C-alpha cells in the first residue's frame, strides 16, 4: 500500500536528514504506530506519502505507484484517497460539525442527496449524532477530533494518516479516539498513526515502527511503546533535534504543497517519555524481504483489479472543482444526479483508477 524505497529527505543542505535511507512498507489494511522523539522524522514520512514533501533521494510508492511520476494536477486525487488527522484537529472554525464533514464531500462534487445520507451516518459513527449543529469551539477536544476523523473518513479513503491525533487529549478521551481509528482500520483502511501515546501503543499491540534521527530503529509486529532492548547510543543519531527547527525557515523548494505542519508543544513531548537525557536504544530489525515482495505483488494485483478507468470523464469534471468554497456550494446545488451515479462519480475519484489513466497517458 505504501512503500519507501531507500528514501532520504534533507530539508536544508548541510542539515541532518529528516528521514534517512528509509526502506519500509505498510501493507493494505495494516495498523501501524510510528513512535519516536520529536524531530525523529514521523511527520516528514507522512508528508511524503501525501506528496507534500518530495524525497531528496529514493522513491515513495502508494498503491504501487511512484509518487514522483504523478503530475501535480493529479495530486488532489491522490490526497482524496488518503485521510489525514492532526493533533490540532484543523476544523473550519466557522462551520458546524455537520458542515465540516459536508465540506469534504462537497469539494469532490458529491451530490446533495448523498451528502444528506453520508454526513449523519458519519456523525453517528463517531458518536456525535446529536452535535452536528455545534461549532468547533462548542465541542470538547475529543469531540472536535471525532469530527476531524469523520471528515477524514467520509470519502472512505484507503489510507488514513493520523499525526499525533491524541496529543492534545486526556487519556480517557484518547482511548475513544484510538478505538475509532481501530474501527476504521477494521473496515479495511490502512492506518498509520504517529504518536507519543504510550498507553495507546501498549494497549493495541499492533505493528510499531520506531524512528530515531530519521532512521527506523525498530519494527515490531505486535510491539509496545517502549523499546525492549537496553539503552544504547551506537548510532550517533540525534534523538531529538527539534531545537534546530527554528534555525531553518520553512521556505523549502521541495515542499510540493503549502502544508502548515504545526510543531508539537514541547510540554507534550516531555510528559510522555521523551525525558531529557534518556537515550533511545538502537535495535535494527531486518526487514522481511520475501514477505514484503509478496505483499507488494498482492498490492499491485489489487490495484490492477480496481474498477477501471471508464469513469475518468466524471473525474475530470470534479477535478476542476477542487478546494474552492464557492464551487463546492455550486456542487451542493446540483441535486439532480441520482445516487447510483453519485457512487460512480465517487468511485472514479479513487486515485487507483486515476493512476491507471496515468499509465495510459505515459505510454
Ligand atoms: P517528527 O514529526 O518526528 O517530530 P519531523 O518530520 O517534523 O519529525 O522533523 C524531522 C526533522 O526535520 C527535524 O529535525 C525538523 O526540525 C526538520 N524539519 C521538519 N520540517 C522541516 C521544514 N519544513 N524545514 C526544515 N526542516 C524541517
Ligand atoms: Mg511530527
């Protein structure tokens, strides 16, 4: 589903790479925790999956497709199939819970009839069926995050990236959020969650990938938050170089999109295990090459099997309406298409089939 092939990302010349020689694969349907101190490269990894950051070296594949070969005009359709959840929720402050979710459907041209069915369905799924009319500031942090998850999931993305989604929440609330992400994963979406939430990782016992100074130092199938091995400083990796962040302006040419990656509050880092002076241990887990080759094959087959490029024309129309509030409203006014058509349009939106088109065009 997602594969990094010897990927290095250096934001600024001379700077320690944010991600270095990353070779890792996340399979379809997997739930993966990304752990590691602030500055270890978790967000950079996720942003590369979204093609918000381009690797300096190496290749990132999503659903078998090399992201560097996706033309920029197709990036929105890539992102449409990847849900994203942030620590600070990022809801539209002047829109209600209902409207925040609705918006995600409107920008891709979903007919009103479908919107009217899907939004209440999502509100119910996240347990907010009676709070659709609330504005974000009238909701608790946990509730806001539920809305953000509903918004990220309403298009049924095949991948959900969650960057410290419980970072601002109390433990009980965080548990509920995690259960929600687990449910989404059970419904078939690949979930990658960066976290400092020790309790979450230990409770779930899912795959744990630990990063230190841009490198994967641990990859465990059913891991815990804590590294089981003794503490070591062999690598010389910086466990936390986030202090350098201030020295570097965020004006990187390689940034493909304007994403306002919000730095994590330092207090949160300190509170949960990033204790100063505590060196992370370095345990390199060999990747199971045969295994991943087999999975890769499976992924590629799955992509080829996706419903074909037939509906590309529908997609082309929706593409033009991207991310514009007024055109989204226009779209909402189009009430004429029946539900079956709507589903067809939404299927066409899925980037897997777009990529099949890309391939055609490239030949
Ligand atoms: P994490 O999410 O694990 O905290 P990041 O991926 O945000 O780690 O950061 C990894 C490293 O890259 C850090 O040293 C950070 O300062 C640096 N970095 C992140 N984003 C930028 C940027 N836009 N420009 C320059 N350096 C950056
Ligand atoms: Mg981060």
